[in-house]
């Protein structure tokens, strides 16, 4: 759920949500929501969550989550040496995250990101994930995630991660 007091709701993408007019400025991210996100959610290859302003059902923002793996060799050495020496480690991937252009700069991106982090933390109680990973599509997206303390992986600077320990600290202080 979004922070108390906000007028927005975040829910699993369903048939009744109006996606057709969603426009975030990235054709690929728009097309994914318009044409692919429902199928991916139904087939359980990604879970898509959408933000609406009740009583409307028009999608104002969305993100997707799925299970993934990261190569331990790509983590910063200071973190890797505190972890067991497995070649790969489990993570939760935010595959996509986007906000409608009419809603930009109003805190909706932050709301979606915090919701994604909270859901990832809750899921990790049952299915372990040691970090949340994101693929930043360009420099602006990278700056957005760095603003929330995401760190780059060694060989893929546009692939950023936030340790689950840090996320737990955000929600359990
Ligand atoms: C990146 C995006 C999700 C940001 O959404 P938004 O709703 O405009 O962002 P918010 O209003 O919630 O901003 C939250 C904070 O991030 C900062 N921020 C937002 N966009 C930023 C950017 N591109 N670079 C740096 N900081 C940024 C804001 O200044 C704000 O900081 P504050 O809390 O200190 O005031 C949105 O611009 C978008 O959908 N872009 C196109 C798709 C995209 O790039 N997705 C990223 C994943 S690939």
C-alpha cells in the first residue's frame, strides 16, 4: 500500500485497469504495459503492479517484479566477502518501472519504488533474495535509482542493486 494519506492505490494489474492511454515517454515501456504486461502476469513470468487514483482505474504508473540471479563476482568485493562463496546469488529484479508523463515529479516514482522494495522484502521471508536489482534504461533512470542509494554492479554499471539488509532497515527502524 502507498504511504497513508496519499490518494493512490497500488494493485496487481488486472483486466479492468485502463492501460491504453499510459504514456511515460519511453515507447518500449508504454508498449510493454499496453501489450505484454497482462500476459506476463498471467503466465507468471513477471508480476506487474499498477498505481491508480480511485475511483478511477486509469494506470498512472507501474512496475514489474520477478525472481532473478546475480553473479557474485559482479558484487562489490566488500559485500561479496561477507557472503557465502556461491557463484550466483538470489535477487528480486525490478524489470520495469515507469510513471505517466502527466504525473512526473509528484512523488509517484518514489511511491512505486518503495512499494516494490516493501513487496520484495516481504517475499524474501519465504523465498530468499539478498538484494533488489534494477536495469536502468538510460542515464536519467540510473540517476533516479542512485538517488535512492542503489549501487552499480561491477561489470554492468546500468545494472544497480540495493542490498535486502538496507531495504529491511528502511521498513523496520
Ligand atoms: C524515472 C521516473 C520513474 C521518476 O518518476 P517521478 O514520479 O517523476 O519521480 P518522483 O517525483 O517520485 O521523484 C522522487 C525523487 O527522485 C528524484 N528524481 C526523479 N527523477 C529523477 C532523475 N531522472 N534523476 C535524478 N533524480 C530523480 C526526484 O527529484 C525526487 O527526489 P526528492 O524526493 O529528493 O524530491 C519517471 O521519470 C519515468 O517514468 N521515466 C521514464 C521511464 C524510466 O526511465 N524508468 C526507469 C526504469 S528503466
